[in-house]
C-alpha cells in the first residue's frame, strides 16, 4: 500500500481533483487545511531573522491557504492518481502549484477496497 500526499497551493482545484478521482473509481481521500512555513514566519514579528523587504514581499504575495490531500492506494492505483492530479494542476514545476510525494505503508486498518 502507498500513501499519496499532495499539497495543493491552487486550492480552487480541489473539487475538480476529487471529482476526477471519483470518476476514475477512487473511493476516498482526506483533505486537511495547510499553511506554509514562509507564511507563518512573515507574520511572527520582528524577532524572526528575515530582511524587512523580504517579509513584506512574502506577506504581500504569498498564497496563505493550501490543502493537504491524502489517499491510501494500492500500488496499481498510484500512477493513475498521480496522472489525474497532474492533468488538473498542470506542471508541478511551476511556482505555487503544489508538491506531491508517496510514502510506503506497512500496515493499514480500516481501509475499504
């Protein structure tokens, strides 16, 4: 089993991703609200070692919201799920798109096939 984690910066695409995954036969996933480290640092005050101009740029132009999407998948489902996410989001190399990674799962309880 695999855990596919996708941190989505373009949160407006969340519904489309889950709709396409459902149409492809995926039965479940979990979404958590997220916030990046730079966003937090930009608002912690002057004690954080960051140049003032950089703090202003980060707080002015950074997307504060993200979604952490997680899916427990069988090995043979992984590539399909990744392809769907890339079709909806476009090139993940583009800035402020997202990051996707996979973790091996040794044991799963409560998984419904």
